[in-house]
C-alpha cells in the first residue's frame, strides 16, 4: 500500500493543469512526448524550473539554445535531437497570451541608447 500512498500524495500535490499532462515530480517537466530527452540534456547546469517558467516560440527556444551553446558551454546536439527538443519545448512551453515575450539574450540586443556616455574619442574623424 506504500505505492498507493505515493500516488495519492502526487495527485494531491501536483497542481491541476488545464491540459492535464502529468508533471514529473522530480523536474516539473510535462511528461509527454520527448520530455526525457529534455530531461537528459537540459538540467545538468540548472534547475528545470528555468525551463518550465520560460515560454517561447520554436525560434525563441532555438535562440536560447544557441546562446547557451555560445556562452554557457552547452554542447551541440545532432539535428534529430535538437528537433525533438525544440518540438517539445515549443509545443508545451509556448508563448503565453498574458505574458511578456521570452527574454532576448543580451548579446542580441542593440546598445542601450540611454546608457551614460562612455569615453568620447576626441580625435574621431
Ligand atoms: C552546459 C550547461 C547548460 C545546459 C546543459 C543547459 N543550459 Fe540552460 N542555461 C545555462 C546557463 C549558465 C544559463 C544562465 C543561468 C542564469 O542566468 O542563472 C542558462 C539559462 C537558461 C534559460 C533562461 C534563459 C533566460 O533568458 O532567462 C533557459 C530557459 C534555459 N537555460 C533552458 C535550457 C534548455 C531548454 C536546455 C536544454 C536544451 C538547457 N538550458 C541546457 C547553461 C546550460
């Protein structure tokens, strides 16, 4: 009966979701599709919460992955694996209507025009 107790505990503690996909009690990832590929590749460096609280289109997720590959030592994926990861993320963590878009990596942003002036080259020209 220990198992039944655990199942009941999970039922009580798992938040009710509109789409009713069960959550992995360890990572909080939606347990559907290729979620285990994401589990295996995406939580070595940070909590899965960083993923589950994030939203984005396929293109935005791809940008985040490229940013981590460029700046955070995230390894390269084969095209098949990358496609599975992106499909899972874009399908289950798409942009929310009521939320701001996903953050744009800082290095893709233009310079801040309101930043205090830096050194002016006086011999410019
Ligand atoms: C090699 C280490 C590493 C792996 C593996 C990794 N990440 Fe990251 N990721 C990072 C680092 C470092 C940050 C920045 C954390 C911070 O700002 O505290 C980050 C940040 C993020 C963010 C937040 C981005 C933002 O704009 O706030 C998301 C979402 C994310 N990762 C998703 C993923 C996904 C999805 C995968 C799997 C495809 C993955 N990560 C695998 C290192 C990694």
